[in-house]
C-alpha cells in the first residue's frame, strides 16, 4: 500500500515525470503517463491497464527502459536514472482538465475492450 501511494504521489508531482523500474522495464502511471502520451510517446491503448486502489482507478502502462530513455533524449528532456525509478523534468505543466478528460476516455476504452463493446467516434 505504501508503495502505491508513493507511486501515485510521485506520478502527479508538479514539474516532474516519473517511471518506476519493474522487471527490467519501467511502469508509468497517471499524470506522468498522460504527459508522455501527449508528447508523442508511442503507446498502444491496449497496453494500458487499470488498477483499483482504495476506490480510485489507476492508469498504468509499461515500456522498456531503452524506449523511454530514447524518447527523452530525442525530445531533449533532462532525466535522472535512479535505482528504482527514472525522473524527468517537465518543460510544460500538465493540464488538470485535459488529464481528467483523457483518464475518463482511457477508462471507457479499457472497459469497452474488456466487455467487448464498441465506442464510436
């Protein structure tokens, strides 16, 4: 529980993005994931998973460490490799309104995939 609370807090820390090292890759969640996707990080919506934590939905996606570092290097974003995570400076803040809309849409798409439904644009 402490680990998830830490992940959620660091993933939404103002001015920073955070990915956590897991099984040779990195796990990115919530606002940090939203920022990466908005910046153009290739991410298949089918790779995004949802977890329930104390009544709140947590949006998570895993990437290879190499893919994340290459993306940050390509976009000239300063980052710091640590033993348990990767942190990078956000050149622009995350819009709370757009994040909430994206999260809602992601949850709807995920549920649609899970239940075999269809969402039309």
